C-alpha cells in the first residue's frame, strides 16, 4: 500500500478527492482486495469508536479507547487542521493511534460477526394476532409487538436447497428487498459440505 | 480516523458512490424518459410514470415516493455497480436491468468473492454457483414475467411509519430521504435515498425495529441506458463440468385461495395476508411444491410445502438459515416439510412456518390433491 493510495483514501474520507480520481479509486477498490480490506477496516474502526451500527465495546474499554484518542496530541489537534495543508493531516499518519485503532478494529470485527442479524436475540413472549382478526380491526397494528422465538436448534439449511427457495421467493419480493436478498445470496459464504441430491433431473452438461 | 464522522457505514458507501456522480448526472435525465418500455406491465398499471401534468401536482407523499421507486426499479433500464454491506462484510456487485417489449432481463453478478451470478431472461432464471460448480435453472410461468408488487396502502401504512425526513445531495444528485419504520419487531425498516429526478434509490439501508442498520446498498455508479445489448445478459463464468439442476414444467399460479384450501396459516403476524398461492417444481426435484406468499405490503414471506423424504425413523430437526438480513426456517409437520423464507427477522419466518397447517391433512406419501 503506497503513500499515494493512502492519501487518496484519506481524501475520499474527507470529501477532498476530485470526482475523476474518486471514480478511479472506486474502481480500484472494487478489484483490489487489500485496498478494499484496508478501507473496510477503517470504516469499522470508526463505527466502533462512535458505537455505531449497534457495534459496542464494553463501556470501560470504550472509555479507555476514547481517552487515549483524545489524549493523543496528533489527534487532539484537529483545530489546527485548517491551518495546515489538508492532505498533511491524514488519519493514517499517527502510527501509535493507528495501532491502537487496529486493535480495536480486530475486536470490533469479531463483535460485528457475533452481532450478525442472523442471530436472533431472546425475545419475550407476546400474544400474536390471527390474520383474520387483524383484518377485522381494519388492519391496525399492535404497537411494538415482539414475536416469540420458538426454541428450535439452528441447523444450516443446505445451500443448494436454500438457493432454490431464495430464487423462488425473490420473484415475489419488493424490488428493493429482492435486490438485497439476491445480493446477500451472491455474497454469502459457500457451504462447507454438499448435501445429497437425489432427484437431479439433469446431470452435468 | 481521529475526526468524528457522521456515519462510517454510510461513509464507506458514500465514498464509493461518489464515483457515480458524473455518469448518473450525465446519463439519467435524458435517458430516463426514453427507457420506459412500450408494453404495459402490471407494475405500470399500478404506478404510471409521471407525466408533465403530474409535475405540477402537489409534492408526492412519502408513500408515493416508494411507489415511484418500485416503478423505476421494475420498468427502467439501468446498469450499476454497488457496494453491499452486511455484518461487517462489504462486497461489490453489478446489476444490469432491462425491460424490452414487456420482457424483463436482469443480471446480478458478484464482482468479487464467490463470483456467483443470477441471470433472468424473460421466464428463464439461472443461478450460477461457481463455488458449488452448480447451475440452477428455473422457468417461471409467462404471466409472472414481471411481477407487480402490492401498492403501499392504508393497511400497510398502519404497520410502518413512512416519512420523508429530508432532502439531501447524494452523488451530486437531489434525493428524498424516506424512512419506513416498522411498528413492531416482526419486520424490518428502510432508509431510502431516492433520486428526485429518476426515482432510483441511490442508497438503501435496512434497519431493525430499533433503527440499527443491518444491511446497506450504495451505488458506486449507475447509468440508465436506452438500450442494453443481449450480450450483457450472458454469464461470465465458465460452466464446463458444472452440474445443471433444472425444473420440470412449472405449474401456473393460482389466485389466493379461500380459507378452505389445504394449506393455510392459522395465524399470521399483524398485517400479513396471503397474496399468492402456486404450485411449482424446484430445480433438482421431481416433487411439486406448494408455494404460499404472505406480505404486509412491504415485506414478504414465502412458504414452501413439500413431502418430506423420510430418512431414518426420527423426524429431522427444524433448521434455520440467514441470507444477509433475510431469514429461512424449515420444519416438518405431519410428514410435510415446511420452509419459510423472507426478508424479515428469523422469529417471523419461524412463527409463520409453524402456523401453516393442512385442514384436510393427508399422511405423507398419499396423493393429496
């Protein structure tokens, strides 16, 4: 990762990169795994530090991280940034702070994965409403109803089978939901094991 | 990273999205009008394109912006690259969408990672899975070549809080920021940055009931070309040695049947109702599958009912999976496997799947209908 690329990434963050360069960098981001990974890590670091997206460190650790960042002279002197050349005060330059943040990022990535929406947190019991009943009431929703979570073991549905369901369902989703669903399927992790296929109608071409 | 930034998740997408500024600004306005398909489609019937007269009418409501967006996504030609964020992972994908003479063609391809592709040309759907060396091929009934989605009505609005929370410049385009907030935890919400000129969503965020972002899509570039060549809908992946799983003849869909039909949901989450009932054969299978679709006007859940292949003496356990923010849940009831899939929380598909019953249940293995 050369300094020029770092500088361009930083400029992107700071709304300082000309549109032409921005487009070129975006294209490079789409095919350069290392660059994209670096970019993603910094984005996650920011999320962790600001406790965004539901990403949370435990309070004492978050407090210590914030305190260190605020105490770091290079980072605390933001007010001076305007008096210096814009590209002269990039966030990647303070090595010590970067190392700290990288550590936080590593933790945050783990935390993000643990917080994935596929993991359903325990939900309290509630009274569900029959569909017919809802229609009779004119379709008014009960506010903040919490669905129950049946106690069932979570075992991964075989991926080829799941692909069938996803594709079939996608035809009936709203356009945005459909794009999200298919995109997620396109980018999902490959299954570790192949499930048996007893009814293959058409063999290898 | 020292400075406080408004939203790092958004920043990641925003910065990528800046690249689309020039392309969209130059291409969209002139071409948007030219891309309307000649044939009338179901989607067009429910949400016609704005006419000059409508431009002078009062400002669209937030629900009308959703309608316009759905209309744009289903009827325009577009070619774009976007970032998809979920669970800390970011991947780039390309989508090409064409409506020509009433036929929809679409290609969605992962630019990195799995290299999977989804291609739809008219009634033919193909899903290329290089990581599994498999191609799934499905044929939809012709009348489903362009499925219209239910309009956002008053009932839908009672289960979501739909608002315009502001207008902002995104990718140097004027956008309306529309939020669709669920009133309970059975469904997800959206934040949408809808282009004021073309009604295309330049950025979308999927949020849980607490407003936390769980999935985000931001276009890095987007063009609305008048014509898109057929070659754009050919897969890049080499399928040499791949296993091809095809469907048999797809059965025609039937309208939503009355409550006396065999399979139905005894109870549903508030606001959900059955919108479609069909029978089809999924790729790689000889068995017909009952396909029920339930929707609240924004989210939808499919339920597939099929005869369970008995392996051993014990019934298989219930299974669940997640595809991005969407959920799947499979269980066995009286010898039938019931699988629910939808862009809703896992608890919702679990609830619906466990509520699907056959009123005149016939033991598995006996011809039912």
